[in-house]
């Protein structure tokens, strides 16, 4: 099946093609037709299965169709509630990528930063809002936003919401939503308390379940360096200066981090470029072409920009920052060791990332061999 067979409009299809997407994942194949019919959905799926596109694409299409019916200023028609800042940003970047041709506006709000820019974006008019629970409630209580025009509500990572103690905030937010709406509920696991919460949100939902990506290919050799955060840069440069590293895809958590690391690599005399959501499509395509054709030895990328990257004979994947979602690790290292070829995945783990490493080991059901890096050691 292709995305074209899912009856998507040309503006979205063109955006997917430019992102390198051709074939929908199992959850996208199952969920998109249901959501385009404006049905409620209960999705049992983990991050890494293509879940974000499974709900973002139909939301964009429905809003694109409804755009001509709008009168007056833009109102928030879709709300995506997610537990962490990192996930909120990733989802926002996905909406930017898939909806670039739709003429819709989206915004992202989360705590831990000054609210002024977020409030400014809301006042400018939004169609789609991606939010974490605390900041959303805060702005509602300040009467800086309203959800009374909402058509679609997505509760993402419901089990993590519960684990992080957000369930009461979530219930308060739900009480402020219009009773008549389309609701989407996603959770990696479905224990009784999550099912109970789903029952309060959904109306006659269709259940979609997909298996998580949980196994790493046997052809990829994995290694983790325990390293102080301040020493990561030096370790990366030393690894990249090894001629055995023919080509390397380096993953970072943020766009700013990708740019900074790319500058450090270039300063060390290594041919490199960075791709992330702030780069234009032409700049991203140029960097990717240079990497695929061997003009660049290194490509530094954030997860959102790296989706759809398929590079023949990629020798190394380097996780400069460990992902906070374990499935993302599997997705990242699967970029090497393709089609029976061998590959090496090297990860850096500082003291703040050890919990992420434990989650990864649990998911892949193996302990990754490790070394402790000290500046005087050979690598």
C-alpha cells in the first residue's frame, strides 16, 4: 500500500514525498482511514511505530477540507496533549513537515520557559495546538486560550501521563472540552486504569493495535560509552577521525545541538552537514544528497529530520544524545546494517541519560557492551 491509496489530498501527498515517505506503517494504514471518517480511535501503539503521522495526517486533511467553511478569526480546532516537552516539540515538527502545503497554523506550548512567545502565537490565531498538561491548564486558567471551538482531541502517551502523575490534570482538561468532538487515545500499554480513562474520553471507538519495534538487527554491532557530558565532543571527534568510520549519521536531541555539533566537526576538518526541522527543504535535500553520494562523511540529524533517510552502506550510527524514547533507539540504529550488511552503532551516555539506557536495554532485551571513556584513553 502507498500513501496515495489512502485518499490523501495532493498538498499532503506532496509533503510526504518531499519527506521521503512512500509506504505507510501498519498503524498508519489502519488508523488514517478510520480517522478520515471522523470516528473515535483507541490506539495501542508505541512511539517508533509511526503513530504521530497516523494522527497528524488525517487531522491536517480534515482541517484542510474544513478551512473553506471557517468564518472569522482562526480558532483552535485540534488539541494534541502529550506528557513531555520533547514529545511536544517532535509532534510540532511533524505537523510542520506534513502540513507545509495546507495553509494551517499550529503552535506548541510547554512549561519551563517564559510563556510570552507561546501566548503571542495563540493570539495570532492557531488551528492546531500541541501542549503539555501543566502549561495548558495554566494558560486556560489565565483565560489566555479557549478550547470551546475544538473538533479533535488527541491524548498521546496516556500510560506515560499516568506514570508522570498527570492524570488529574488530564481529567481537568477533558472537562473543558466540547462534548461533541472526535477523540483519539494512544497508549503503549492498556492496563485497567488506562482503559478506564479511555472509556471516559471515547465514544464508540475503533481499536487499533500494532506491535512495537522492539528488536535490533543482528548485523549491527552495538557499543555504549559512559562519558561525562563535557567530554562528548572530544570523544565524537576522536571517533570520527578513525578512518574505519567511512560514514556516520550522528543523532542529537535538538536542532540547536545539531548545528553546534556540526560546526565542531567541520572545525576538526571533517566534511559534515546538519539537517533538522528549521532547515529549508532544499537545504535538507542538498545535505542528504551530499551524504548519500559520499561528498560528506558525516550527517548530523535530529530524529524528525532523519525519518525516511535510507543510506546504502552506512558504516556507523552515533547517538550523541541518547533518545528518551527507547523505540527511537531501535529506529536510529536500524539506519545501518541494512540488507544484510554489517554496521556499528555507538552511543554516548552521560549520568543524566542512564535511565534512558536502562529503558533501551529492557526494550531490546539485552545489555549493550560498554566502556567508560576518559580523555587519555585510546578509542
